[in-house]
């Protein structure tokens, strides 16, 4: 299809986009920003809200804000706002700590719930292609619990499950390729083996339906600074399924997860419910910036977000095929909708240099070693004209190399 026709299609798609009005709720410029799978754009309401937290809640109310401004209940309150975006009922998510810390809590707790490793369940299965930190945390959790790590690709998980499996840690979407893994069937397979599953949702929460409750997921973790637009280093979250909460034995018990946090008793007694996932004093400034950022989800259907995500990535791939010199890039994100997250990854021989030049030309994606260009599509603020422009700039950069 010609450039003129693709530009016309982009304009028509943007005009018909039911999520198009959301774009004005973000701070954007003329850059085509396709790196929301690393750091989401700033929601426009956040600066004023954070200024109030600093100047009034902290500056004037000071310690009173723990009660009067709701600081103390922020982790579970904000967790309940994230819950519908990942298909969870209220009371199962608390916000706080980093993704890495929450992976550690979830894995160790899952091993403890699975039974004594000395009794047979002594294996932690982990995605061999995972983001490196998940693997590091799994190794540490294994040393602590007397387990061993079995690292396999998601496609090989079913073949290693058995009576020795305590828990399985999987990424919902591969961070390099954007491949979406089959959460429902893999969860069912883990349960059939008598084990518990921990899902890392960093690259899917806020981009597509997850269905934690629907599919009986045991534990899940995720960050909030990607598709949830919570800001750099915004706190992560942990999901503990309701019927498991009474057995959830966190390896990091803290005063915030105590049944009587201000009792200052030397012995630990876990709080009820998902509050067991809390540890220490929450990072209020980042926490409340995240809460303000979540306002952009008011009135938004996650199903509509998924539909636009697939349409955007389809259109971008079509434009790349039409514009980019043949053989110059290779799409490694699956074409099948059921296997695709909300990013497009292209293999390119000189990817690092190509991405540097793309950024200089006003198209921001990112590079993953050794040869992958990643383009993240955040449907709340990325449009079809952005996708067409990005493909055109990519073609120009490659033609000039």
C-alpha cells in the first residue's frame, strides 16, 4: 500500500478511535513516544496532585496526614484501583516495594504453602528467558528454602512439572520479543501438578486483560511505571488470591504487615488478608503520584485497550512492511493476536545505532542487546498516525545506513 493511503488510513483510524480523547490527559510533545513498555508518559493531573501532597499534606498537616490524608491505607486502596485492570476482586492486591522484592516474597511464600521441601516439593521452575532479575531472585529464594531452580522456556514448562514442583515463576509477556504466554493453560497445568504459580505482569498490566481471578492464579506481581504510567520507580504490587491469604507466610514480615502495627509487640502476628504483603513504611510520594496517575483509567475498558493495542501493532507492522527495505529488519513478535503483548520487536543487525538515530529523529523506542529494536504501544496515548510516522522514520534511518 502506498504512503498516501497508509497516512489516510491512519487519519481515519485516529478519527474513529474511542480512546483518542485520552491522549489529552497526558503530557506529550511532537515526539512519537513508543517506550511506554519501559516508562509510561506523565499523566497531566499528576504534578498538581503531587504538589498538594508535598505542600499541604506533608508541609502543613505533617504527621496528621497518615490518618487525615489516608496515607496509612494507601497500599491497599491503590491496590483496589489496580485490581480491575488485572481481573481481580478487591482485597487481593497491595502496593509497595519493588517488583524484585515482591517476586521474592511471592516465591518464598509459594514454596512454604506448597509444603516442606524436604518432603519432596523442592523445585522452583523459572522461565529461562525471563528478565534477569526474576532469575536472580529465584536463585536466592531457592537457597533460602532448600530448593533448586529448574530453568526452562515457557514452552517446556509442562514437561518438567511433577511431584517435586513447588512453584513456577512465569512472565506473562516476554520483555524482549513481546510474546504473550498462555496464562490460563499454564496456570491450569501447574495446578494439575499440585504446585502454585507466580505470574510477573510487568509487561501486560494496563495493556490487556489478565484475568487473575478468572483463571485461579495463586500469586502475581507487577510494576506500575510501564503501562500504568505511575512514574519512574513507582511502587510495585503483589496479588495474593483470597483463599490463600490465610496461608501466605511472607519471608519479609514487617511492622506494616503486623496485625497490630502500633502494638510494638516483639512477636509477629500477621495481619488479615492481603495486608500480609506489606512490609515497612510505604513510599508515600511515589505511592500518591501513582494514585493520581490511575485517574486516567476512569471510564476505560481494558478490553477496549486490548482491541486498540492489537490494531496499533497490526498497523505498525503493515507500515514497516510497506516502508522498510526488504530484509533489513525481522519481526520477532508473534503475528498471532493470542501470542502478542503490546509491543513490536524487530531484529536488526545494527539495532543499537539504529535506535540512537531514531531517537534523534523524534521516534523513541528502545534497544535490547544484542540486536532488538523494541516499540511499546500504550493505547491510551499512542495513535495510528504515530505508528505510521514511526515506520516511515525507521525506513529513512535504515535507508541511510
